[in-house]
């Protein structure tokens, strides 16, 4: 049960950070936009870093990206944010697997044809692509407040483990998340 207590503690800490991020985001969402759209990502990142919400040089721009950022931190996975390749910018890059992650929020991913084109081009360049929707990563409570899903943690942990038998902490978390949520996962 020590593993369960550890996960619950890490999960509660992550949710507290997500709550703090969400409040910050509501007030400073214009800074998060790309420069070409009038934003100031550098100032945005500096403020997030000062609040202790992100490591310097990691810049999740939305509540969905921040929720995924927290999941990767819980799983102790090395990653980069806002990663550029010749075909565009991706939300996350996990170098261990040459994996690009796109988070499909309702606002920016309304054109499946463009997303499919980018995916095909990335695959031609040797990258793996995983896509997650906001519904997989968090749910909304009243007032649209994002709540991190334990099932989202389990999904990401399982997907990473499936890539190459990746074992660093993931077996423990799969076991713990299953016990914490009652979800039984077949893999």
C-alpha cells in the first residue's frame, strides 16, 4: 500500500498544480499565444517558472498541455515541449522513443485533414505520433475547471510501456492506478 499512498500523494500534488495553473491561465491566456498572434511566450514561461509550475524551457501553453506535462512528470519521463521539426510544432517530444505527442483540444484541432497530413509527414521522417484528446486526459467540473483523470495516467503509462517494454516506474503505476481507480487494464 506504500505505492498507492505515494501515487495518491503525487496525484494530489499534480492536481493542486493544475488548479494553480488554470487560475494563472485564465488571467494570462493571451501571453500563451504564439508571437505571430500577439502573445509573449517568453514572459508567460518566466511567470510559470517563477510560480514553480514548470521547469525553465518547458512551456505547456494550455490546461490540456499542462495536465499532460504533469502526467509525464508523475511517470518520470524525459520530455520536451513545443518541439519543432521540419513539418511544424508539436506539443511534446519524448526522445527515448522518437515520439511526438499532439494533444487535440477542441479549439485548435477541428481540421482532421491537416492533422492527418502532419502525422503522415512526421512518420515519413521517422517519428512516432501519439494523439490524445482532452477527454482522455482530464474531465471538467463545474465552471470548466480541469480535473486530472487517473484513467488518463493509466492510458499514457500503458502506451509508453507498449512501445518497447519501457519499465521505469510504469509497472508500479499501472498496478497502483488500477487499485486506485478500480480500472483493470488488459495489457
